[in-house]
C-alpha cells in the first residue's frame, strides 16, 4: 500500500490524466443517453400486465391528460374569456394535442318552448354580460361542470389537455408542458398561480429533473470528485 500511495504522489499528473481521460470517455456516452419513462414501455406487448394497463387507461384516461389550474380576478368577463380562447388555440396547435376542454368550449344547453337551444357559455357571456351571475350559478350547479370547471366565485378554473399517446414522446413532454405554461403567461395569467396535475405533468417533471441531473449536476459532481 505504501508503494501504491508513493507511486500516486510521484505521478500525480499521470494519474489525473488517466482519470480525466476515463471521465471524458464515459462522459461522451453519457451525453448520448436517453430517458424512457412512459409506463407503456415498462411492459412487453404480450405481458398480461400490459392488457390490464390498457384497460385502466380506457377507464381512467391513463397518461393522456394534463390539468392546468389557473385563476384571475373574474374569468367570466368577455376579455378574460377571449384570453382563455387564445390560450386554447395556441395549445391546440401543438401536434400531439387531440383536444382542449375549457370555459371557452363548454356548452350551455337549454329548452325553450320545446326547442333545444345549444350555445357556448362564452358567446352568451360576451353577448349578454348582464347574465353573468345567472350563468355562473348554472355552471357551478350543472352536474357536468360542478366542482370541475369553475369555482363558485368565478375566479378559479381548470383547463384539460388531451394528448395523443401514439404521437407523444415522453422525452419531449417537458417542452410541451413548458410551452403550455408559457402560453398562459403570455396572455397575462400569473405564472405563480398556475398549477399542473395528472400523470403527464408528474412524468414530465421526472424527466426534466432527470435530464437536469444528467446534464448539469452529474458533470459538476464528477469534476469535483
């Protein structure tokens, strides 16, 4: 052991050069690493668990949905609804997105003189602002939207985004989520009051943190060691 330590001390530059070469060699391959974190890729196609997973996806939505909670002083004002509509249009332009459900897309269904009338809440609120209180009351009492789409005070809402799992690549999902959040910010919504939920949001953050560790924290740790 004494001879070994003496050799290292007498050949410091050589030893450091060897370790530096090894670090660069493996660092090159580490830079090419990819992270696969879609639950579907944890199963083989003929695995019985995969069929069970697919059935659960049909029942509960699987990893196709992400929910974005947001708030404003009054979401039922025409200008607020217009901002939400622009956010929806921007999100729908993302290739992997199938549909977006929000205050801008929910329908008001009513029967007048035995005739069925179907309108969008956003159109009614824009054309008849004086009906805001009545329409808000309907939204918070309607079984289809109650406790789901808007809060009783009209300040908090949720936007649902459905992704196409056949086209979505989990590694690019963090960028898609970031784009969605930036779209809200560009329309004036407070980024500190935006909240994400759903398996996609969780997996996107896992991928983001993994890539951050891989690209920044790991190299710094290796250099320190």
